[in-house]
């Protein structure tokens, strides 16, 4: 069975900066690295909303992007 180890976390805020010629929303991603791995989702949402207010562009979404290392578990069980 595989084991996972959290490595890093990024707070990503997507804002709308306009529309394309076809009328679709044109989005911009703002990424903030070095987010504490133990940060609660509610706290990340609050921070993302506060940062979006400072950016002064309509907020589309707040995302948490995690990087996780996957390794094979070492099991010493014998049948």
C-alpha cells in the first residue's frame, strides 16, 4: 500500500480580469506559497477572500494546492 507525505501547500486565488473575445471570463491566478500544512480550510478561505479584496478584481475561487510525495510502504509481514 502506498504512503503519502505532505510536502508543500499553496493558496491560489483566481480572479476575473475581463472577458475574452468570445465572451468567456478571462482569469488570473495569484499564488501564495509556503502556506502552513496544518492551516485550516476555513482560515485559508478567509485569507483568500481578504487578499482578493485587496487585489480589486472579482473573486472567482479560492483553492488549496497541495504537493504530496507518494512512496511505497515497507511492510514486513510474512504469510
